């Protein structure tokens, strides 16, 4: 982890933003291609603050709009953030 941090600190800022944008877009595309991703329940250890905020919002939206809507929203956000990082 320390070695990775040292390497990324030596990379020019713009290149690091482009790489992060490409990774973020890749995450969104991967989610779009794996239809079952996020559609099945698995109990995992989470940060209590994240569970409280994200859990409440996610539960509210999934009840009102459905779980697929949440998945599509995640995919849209990851693609848009990735494009913004690449565009600068």
C-alpha cells in the first residue's frame, strides 16, 4: 500500500485523473454487463454511518422505485463521474 501511494504521487495529476476516470467507467460498464450484480442479498460488515445514510436512502428508493432503478442509477453516476474525470 505504501509503495502504491508513492508511485501514484509521482504520476502527474492529469494522468492520475484520466486513469481514475477510466477505472470508474470500467466499474460502471462491468456493472451494466453483469445483470445479476447487486441484485442478490449478501450480508457483509459495513461502516455504521454508511449503513445509516446509504441504507436509508437505498431502502427508500428501492421500495419506491425498485432495485433495478438503484442499479441503473449507480451505473449512470459511475459513467458520468468517469467521463468528468477524463474530461478534466
